[in-house]
C-alpha cells in the first residue's frame, strides 16, 4: 500500500449532511462530499492486510478490488482507480449512494477500529470520472448478430444489458413502467438517489452504447413473452421480487392503508413531474402516519412523509431492536446487523419495536383511524403477547413496509410455466430456467436482496448467457467481464 501507516494516522471521516431543517424542504440529495485531500487520507487508511476480506464473499458481492483503488487514489492515479472500480461494478454511482456497504463490515481494520470509508471513496471516484469525462460510451467494435431481450430495467437487468452489450450482442430492455430504473427509479427516494441527474445520466450513456430501451411494455400481460422469443435468441427475466407482504388483520379493507411501494412510487413520480387524480393520490400531508416495518423501505416512507408535511410519523417493527454493537451472532467478517438510525429517521419520527398489530380501526366513513397494537416478547419458539400492554396508535395513513414475498406469479412465470422454488422465486440451474433460452437474474431469482447483489446477478447471468450464445469462450468468460483498458 502507498501509506503503510495511514490507518494509524487518520481517523475515519464521513460525508457531511445538510441540516435537517434545510434538507426536508426538498427532494434532492443532501450530502457534502469530502474534499480531495480528505478523501485521499481516507483511502490511505486502507491497510496492507494480507487477506482483504472487503472484496471476499463476506464483503463485496461484485468483488470490487478495493485495496487497489484505495492505493491508486493515495498515489493520485484517479483515472486508474476509476478503471479498477468499473472493471467489477457497472454502476458505482448507484452503490456509492445506496449500498449498505457490507465491504466495510468485512474490513480488517474494523476488527478493532473504525473501518475504511469505502462507500464514500467509491462515490468520489465515479463522480470525478463523470466530471473529467472518463465515464463515456464504450461502443463495441463488432456485433455478434445475436439478440437478447431483457425484461425489467432494475439493477439486475441494467447490469446484464451493459455486460452483454460489451460482448457485442444486440440488447433490448423492456420496462413496464414509464421510466427506466425499476426499483432504483420508483422505490428509492430522490433524496437518496437523484433520478434525472444520476440514473438518467447513466441510461443515456447506455443508449449511446447501442442498447435499446422500451418503456410501458408490460411483458407477460400486454405483450406475450412468446413475441420476444420470436425476435430474440435469449430472453432474460429481471422483473424483481415485487409481490409485497400483506397484513391480513381485521379491517384491512379500510381506506388509506397502502403498500409502501405504492406510496414511494407515487412520490418519486411526482418529483419527476407526474401528477395524479385526487382520488388516486397517496399523500402524507397533514396526516398521522404509521409505517409498519422497520427496514430501509419503511425508512424511505418516513423521509417522504416528512417532506410531504405529515402531522406525526410512527414507525413500528415486529422484531426487537438490533444491538448497538456486534455480538456473538454476527462475528467479524459477517455484516454487522446493528441498530443505526437512517438519515430519514433522524429527521423526525417515533420508533417502537416488539409491536404486534392486532387490528385496524375503521371510522364511519370507511377510513382507517388507528391501529390496535400489543407489545410482544420474543423467545426460543417465537413471541408471546405481553398481558396488559395493549395500546392504540392514531393513524390517518398506514404504510405497509414488511418486505416482499417474491416475484409476481401471474404474467411471465405463468405464461412460460416456469418452475419455482419453495419461496416462489424462479428456479434455475445457474441462471437458466426450466425453459430453453429463458434465463433469470436478480430478485426474481434469488429473492429480495441488495442492489449490489442484483448487479452481481446481472453480471454473472450475462457471463452464462454469453457462453450459451457463443458456445464457449468470449470476452465475458473473464471473471470481471470488462472491456476497459488494463492499468
């Protein structure tokens, strides 16, 4: 490493956030990146640790070569650091913003000190690459004549498209919504990942590279998959795990109880200039909001509700509050599932754990007005209700953010009669489904997961599809599948 003693000399430093009073007035990103000197110091903290667990299976799903780009930054070789990063990760502008950074959880320095600030370094590299013009279209010199249709434009679909296009195949991406990006576009709030400035910027480069995109093309519903098979040599299904987990308790039919993605999708679309009929609007304005589910999706509902002017926001979770530090259940280098308030939660909401929702309360107009709840205690065989702990939460708007059950079973899965596993995900051998020429990747295959895992799925699926199309060795048979110049 360029600075062997860097981890002794410099402390970890995070990006700064704009004050809460300012950032809740808008939907834009609100971080202040570190300057060049400070980010160089952060890169210098990377140790010559011998076995870099940060890019092992415990750390980075796409196997980013983290020690190398840290060393290159310390030595001022930013373009080389960019080439290194892009050799393994198609979209560091996404992961540098929204990845929970399992690489940092597996950092060797993190055993007895604060881990290297890898996520901030990744963000800085890619944003510098855009400013310097290093990030530009790479148009394949030759085309193979093979055609691939990709259904779904989330991170798995986009990474598969980018990789297969590099190999010279002709790629067409079909998206059922109005804009490209899938979960990135419709699920993650603009204040965490700006759509026009970040996502669309990358999509435009992909278009210049020769990838075609079709929106409002609902494959398996409005357009049979069979039509894609007639026009393409391979079809890759990347439709995500979009079937939400419901809460079938009494009075579930009350008005103003919505799945989180319905609320988030509307909010993101509204930020991009779309409007909705008043009868269809889902708004937190002047409402007492209860978010059921304590994960990232629930947190995103909190941030949007704050910006929409909710009267109050309560986020409840069935599970216990996570510990504040690693315990025996998550030894290094496993990802530390510790409690850490998100930026949205820090902006202003109440939180409660070990809460069971017993029934919704419905007023005379059929609207939800509250939730009957009870506190629970967890044991070896599940949970028990705590006698006498019943309470009522006032609620004008309830958002269900309890995760996803898997991909939608109607549409493509039904039409193709695809085999599914016990969790209702598409069953594959490698990435090949039970139907010849049909592949699957991302949450549709592995279940709900991280964006970085979806990118990995798309890349690995692309390697397999490329081998299927070419009958053997080609550019994507190298592990990183990169066409960027060697350093």
